C-alpha cells in the first residue's frame, strides 16, 4: 500500500485520489472518515470524539496514526485517548503522518485517520 499527501485537500492511496478525510484499517481497507459524528457534538470535526473513534476500532491494531491536517487542527480528545490506552499513538500534521504511516506499514498493524484539509 502506498499513501501520498500531495498537498492540501487530497490524499492518494494506491494511485486513487481522495478529496476528503479517510480511515485506513490494518487490513488495507479504506473508508471515509465519519467526521459528522464529532461535528454534531462539538460544532467542528477538528475534535476526534470517542463516539467517532469507536467506529474505527473494528480491527486489532498496534499503532494509531492521526494525520492532524495541513495546519494540524485535528486532535484526539482526552476521552478518545482512553479508548486506545496501551496502543502507540502518533499525531502529526498529515504530511508527516503519511510518512510515518508508510514507515510503519508492514512492520506493525496500523490504524490511520487522515484529515486532508486544515
């Protein structure tokens, strides 16, 4: 699996361009981020709420990589961190998070959430 972040507003996964936030599961499955869950509760999708994060805890993983966006606006709420206690958590601006994801993929089971805009 090859992931690239060519810039603000898009991410490329195995040659396919996505212009919205995505989740990549350890199995390689890609789906749209369900950011409306966090937005409904907090008025913004820049806070990763536990209710939203639970939606992605479908597969066993060792590392959670969160691409926080071009400017780093997305963050895990403290309650969300509690859901992944005991797991390695990497939060970086999306460009750096993609690089880290690519380094880890194949070595560890990685769950990734990428915010592609701000």
